[in-house]
């Protein structure tokens, strides 16, 4: 098995719960992407960087009893969580005649897209959400995944075109946060503005770009997207200060301004753009 890779946002119970909440907030956006892709029953799908398997379980429902979903994930903790959830779902449902249980076959690979031994010319769909923005070599990431696509298979990625955080009313210390977050992502070689670069990378490795759609969620205090951002900054702004990206005083002033907005019913938060990028293998 591959040695567990460093994940910028941490591999722990707090992050697992944050990822679960994040999935629920963004599920509608991802589901719409899946609808446009047109996932079919019986497809073989790879969830590259599956985390605790929240998207994988949604994919299982779409491919049905005759389909297959493989979770590729470098964190043993998250893979073990997904295995337990999967086992529980099978126990709660009657097994199919194939013996596969609810939602088709599931495979687990402990590793990363760059280094794992993946089957060649195999998957109808490879999906990856909020993963490529963390990797130091996005071209290698795409190249390895493309070789695992069946002819005509689809690589679908959701990630950021990060051009700042927008919080209304404007003008407070919260506006110091955007450049700090961009520097934070760079600590492990990531790129928060990866999405606009993907069409060129896709074309280089034999993918015809079929989809490029930006998405943004917005809402006031108490909304899912507001609380999603709250769970991120309250945990990670102090870490940014510890790592010297911002001063402790700047971090405290950012969070003070955020909490004042959170207590203002007229505040509105707009998420950074999350872009749906899809390409079909043509060679």
C-alpha cells in the first residue's frame, strides 16, 4: 500500500465531518453535473480522491446493480470510513441476485492518481472533486487518469477558479483573507486557480472538452454555504497564523469581522467559483 500523503486540510475527525457537511451543501451542483454527463446504468466509475466516499455513494446509485465504483484515496482513515458505511448499507438492503448488494460493486484502492496501479482503458467515467487543486503536478494527474479511461470515456473534474472571497457588506478586515488562502494552498504545491487551466491540459492528453461551467453558491447567515465557509475559516485561519501566512492579529481581526457579518441578518456570502470541467477521450 502507498504511504499516506499529506493533505493540506488535515486527515482527522473534524475534517471528515466538514467534508460531510460540504458534500451536502454542494450536492445539488454535483448532481446537476452528473445529469449533464448522462451517467448510465452499468458504467464503471473511478472516484479519484474519494475521501470518505460521499460522492462515491451517490455514484453507486446512478450506475445501479450492474455498475461498479472504485474509490481511489490516499487516506486509510477515509477509506476505512467508507468501507464501514458501505458495509452498513449492504446490511440494511436486500442483496441483489448478483450478490453485489445495494448499488453495484465497490472497489477500494489505497493510493493517489499519480502513483496507483490503475487498469488501462477501463473506466467509462473518472470523477474528481476538489482534488487536482491540491496536487503539485496537475498534468501528471490528468495524464495518468486519461490512460485509465475506456475509449470515449469521460474525465470530469470539479475545482476552483478562485478569484477572491466576496462578503457583503464590503470593506472589513475579512477582505484580507483571500490572498492568505491562496498562499495556504501553495504550501503543499496546490493551485486554487486550477480550473481555467484544465481545458488546455485536457486537450494535450487527448480529451475533447465537452463541458466548462462555473458555479457559485450564495446565502446569508444560517444558510448552508455560509456555514460551510464558517467551518473552514474558523479552523484554518488560526493554522494560517501558526504557519506565518498571516499574523495572529490579522487572523483575529479577520475572524472578528466574519463573526460580525455572521450576526448581521443582511450579510451575504458568495462562494468562489467551482467549475465543472469534462472531457471525452478521443485518442
